[in-house]
C-alpha cells in the first residue's frame, strides 16, 4: 500500500468564549490534576484531536466532582452544554429519533470540559454520513495478568494481517489496559458491511490462534487470551477518541503512536494529561497516513 500525499492539518478556530469555572477543583486526586489542568491539556491537543473527534456523535464520560466520585456516560443532550456543543437527530433501532451531541471545534471540547467531561468517546462515522463509517477499530482487551508485550505483539500481528488485505492501520494506547488498532477507511461501505468484515476478521484470527485470541466477549473464554473486541464497529457503538483523557488513576490519555513507538512503551497508560505538548508536537505525523488506506468495500 502506497500512501498518497499527506493531507495538511486544517486550521481550527482557537478556543474562545468558554469560561472554565472552578479551575482549581481537583479532578484527579491521585495525579493532583485540576479541572484547569484538564482544560489546558485539551486546549493543547485540541487541533489533532479534532481530526478524529470533529462532527462525530459522541458519548461523554462526565465526572463533575472528579474521577473519584460519581461518573456517568452521557450521549443525549440535556440542553445545558451551550452554543458550542451541537445536536444531531439520529434515528435509533426502536424508530425513535434522539438528539446526539457533537463538537466541531476546540470551544466545543472545552464546553464539555466545563460541564465536567473527562472522556470523549465517538461513533465510527460522521454526521454527514452517519450510515457509512470512516474507521474501523479492533479494541484489544487482554485478560487480567496478561503481559503487555503480548498485547503489543497481537497489535503488530493484526497490523500485518490488515496490510495483507490492503488496509493501513495505526496503534493507539487506550490509556487503560489495551491497544486499539484503528483503520481509517473511506466512508463508502455501510454499517452492515463493516460489522460483518470486522467480525469475520476477528473470528478468523481467533480460529487460527485459539491460544492467543478470542472473538467473544465472555470473560470465561478470555482466560489467558486477548479478546479482539470488534463490537465497537456497530452503528451506535463508540470507542474512546484519540487524545481523550481517561477517568482513571494517574490521568492517562488515549495516545495514538507510530508502530515504532509502540515497540518502546511498557503499558497502555504511558501518556497522561501532563504530556499535552509532547503529544501535540508529534501529532502531525499521525494524521495523514491512515486516511489514505485502501477501500474496505473491496475486501
Ligand atoms: P481498556 O484498554 O482498558 O480496555 P477501553 O477504552 O478500550 O480501555 P473497553 O472497556 O474495552 O475500554 O471499552 C471499549 C469502548 O466501549 C469504550 O472506549 C467505550 O467507548 C465503550 N463503552 C464501554 N463501556 C461503556 C458504557 N457503559 N456505555 C457506553 N459505552 C461504553
Ligand atoms: Mn478495550
Ligand atoms: Mn472492549
């Protein structure tokens, strides 16, 4: 696969008009990080983050009193987020139409932070083509006690197998336990095709190497293995967005990285909200290449 010329990173509106109240409120007691620190982090990584997050229905993990207190997933609007957080009506399986949230700029991200958001999770498609995903995710979920080296090796093997069928992928540390292998695709195939492809892909790997992989969610069947969670690739499912902070110990973040860098890291929480500048500086490399992968529909 030969990547085409890299797409330049478009300019985004600078963050403006979003007041962060209680900037000194401690959100991550263990890391001693405040709401102000979190807002500063998102401001720093906002531009590369929007490459992925912009104009996608999102689920937010909100922890208004910090990660040690009550947190909740929110995907529908309560009308309280203000002008920078937009609404898109989406028809659900039941036939009901619900308003989902999306953001398009740094102000939108910060408006969510102002409302106590720590994590940003996104759909696999964008609002201009909701039925046609623009990325696949293989969320590698290791059984407890499995060595991180095994997870890295699994990610590399999946990358190679994807490459053999013409799909370019990249790795993202989840900020938790695993690695996500992300495949940007042109939004051409619909959800059914994408779900079917990812399901078959995960099942084929598990059938070939049953000692290493499972494609079913059951914890029982995961003993000593990695669950290749392909279920993220369904209409309405979300996965954590690149650069999202995680409401976990140490204020880790979901960090995209090159395959070379993956070889060097020791766990999935290597980067935290204190690494904003580092992540922002190297982010240019991360955009571009994946977007020029081959079309999934031909597989
Ligand atoms: P880890 O590496 O620790 O597994 P992860 O982000 O991959 O971190 P998972 O538990 O594998 O976490 O979940 C995958 C994704 O499924 C999440 O990123 C999130 O988008 C979605 N998800 C998980 N739990 C919920 C939930 N309760 N409500 C909505 N979405 C959820
Ligand atoms: Mn996971
Ligand atoms: Mn999972």
